[in-house]
């Protein structure tokens, strides 16, 4: 089964991108065709997004051979193009190795002014909640106190888990995430326990 875990990216001018796609489909130059013989038992996916052409392969070796074919074809027609090095799909990061790492959802939510994670802390009394809120504020947090309960917004799951362990609270995704995940069930109430 094909994985298409490898690719090369070719950035050209509009007419050149169209022409390269046509030649890849209907006939390569002599040198490129000779190099392409090494790929005769393989089928490589090719796609186009505007002026960018992508060639996908199952293996690094297939991508390396395709890279040589593309370079030869571009040289045969005197086209200058930005051809990427061979890129690999990084499953854990959901991106290609040639692309910069994207923002995490936590960073996106924080940029909109929301805490991506919340720690909900029940206290035995309102006075103890007030004391703990003061201590947490001294540590740089901005706790919300509602009676004997505190809600503390934090930036990461790790920070939420650490604070929850320290305060005997519960770490959960923040309110905006809950709203996006369950818009028809959104409630402004933070449920404890």
C-alpha cells in the first residue's frame, strides 16, 4: 500500500508550472526520460497548487530519483525553479519536514486572550479559597474565586497537570475549547466534582 511519506516541492512561474505538468504526463526530455527509467515500476503522485508542484513518493529513494528527473527536465527547458530538498511527512507533528512547525492549538487560543487549560480547585471553605487565591496570585496566576472554588487558567496541559497535583484540583481544557467542541451544549458553568 502506498504511503506517500516523502515529497519534493517545485515552485515555478505559472506558465512553467503548467508546462512541466504537461511534460511529466506526456513526454520528458531525453535526459529526464532516461533518469525516469529507474522509476518505471513505480507510480508517483503529482499535484499542483498554483505555481507549486508536489511529487509524492513512498520511499526516500523514489523521491531522490524523482528529484533528479525534475532537475533534468527543468534544465532541459532552461527553467529556473525553487526545488526543495526531499521532505518527509512528520506524523507526530502533522507537517512536512520542509515546513516550519505550526502553532499549537494552545498558542492559538492564548493569542485570542483565553487560557487553553483550566485548573478547577475546590477548597473546604471560602476563606481557604481566598488564601489559596492570594498565594497563587503571588506565583503569577490570575485565579477566579467563586465561593469556595477557584478556577485558574494556564497555558499548557503540563502546567495544568502540575498545578492540579499541587493544589488537589482538576485539569481540563479551557472554556473556549469546550465551546468549540460542544457549541450546542455550551454552558458558562464550571462544574466541580
